[in-house]
C-alpha cells in the first residue's frame, strides 16, 4: 500500500510592481528605484487578488520596489497568521554593471554590439554573471523548501517577491537542474520576462521513493506549474507594462524580448 504523501505547498514567484526606473526606461540605482503611481495601483490589485489565499510566509528582495510590493500583499492578507516580510539579498535583481544609470536602449545596443542575441549570456563590464544569479536564487529556493519540510502546517502558501531577470533565471535553473519532476511546464509560455506584478504559481510536493522507477531519485520533489505569468488581476493595466511594451515596440529592442533562449 502506497504511503500517504503530504499535501503540496504553494509558492508564488512574484515580480514587483512597475517602478520609476521602468517608467523612465533607465536602470536606476536599486536603492532609489521605488514604485511608480501605476506600480502602486498594480500591487494593490495583486494584494487583493492574493487575499483569497491563506498566505503563511512572504519573502522579498531588500530593494525598495520589492518591499513595497510585499507590504501590499501582507496588508491585504485575510489570513489570521501574523505576517512579516522577510528580506533576503539573494532575491535581488542582477547587478547590471556599467549600465547602471543607463537606459534600456543603451543596454540593448551594447548587447547587439557584442555580437550576441542571447540576453542571458550577455555579460557587460562589472555585471553579475547570470549563472551566479541562478545559483543564489536557487540556493534561496532550496532553503525555503527545506524549511517547509519542517513545517507543522498541513499546507503553506509562500510568496516570493523578486525581479524579472532574477526570477526567470531561477525558473531556468529549476527546470533544467534535473532535481525536480516537472508538471505542466511549458517552455514556450514560461521562459520569458515577467511583467510587473505578475506571478508564476507553483506547487511543491514530495515524490514517493520508487525503486522500480529509476527516474525518481530519493527525496526528489515535484514542481507543478499551476499558473504561468498570471496577469488576470491587473485587468486593463497589463498593456502598460513599460519594460515589456518597450521590448515589443522598439525596432532594435525586439531582440530584447526574443533573446532569452533556451
């Protein structure tokens, strides 16, 4: 008779709301980049949408735009659990090096001049390497999963607020590591930049060790992608996402939306 496995926990990978830097299309100093007026509205809608969930934990990058987003989620939470936002530097956006303070257009021109078309492989001078971004994000995700294993709650609902490049690199790392059994993962739909205040919803469960199934490793987890890039809660606001809209309309920037390659 098969063992009864615990109920999967739920994790929301969430991008912060629109920031002033997004509006100006500039990589601002992350300590100065706060939510725009539109971003403030986005995170209120996000918080109201997530209030249907019994959220038990909220983690955030320590950058202001992410903390503002996390605080909105906590403020709208209907759960009786006392929620505090826990910040972690591993959830920060990628350091863009020499392009900090520069425009998106300048960064894209730099990418094209480098002869590359793969944004994930683009390493400007002084920038953090994407593999290092993936390593720190994955380290955080694993730590959360191990902590959930010790939870006495039947099910936890966790919200992680981070940034577009950091989150897509985390997803890239999770889906290619071989550590997890994937369900409902769609590479074409899932592997792209996250819009402001959108989320990817994942259930994280355990797989029963099966000696007859060599593809199941001891202690392996199952990641079920329940929602990919959900924006329903943003209604008519989604088309105003500055970063995504910029990459779709600027002729030279079209590489930006197509250069995240598998």
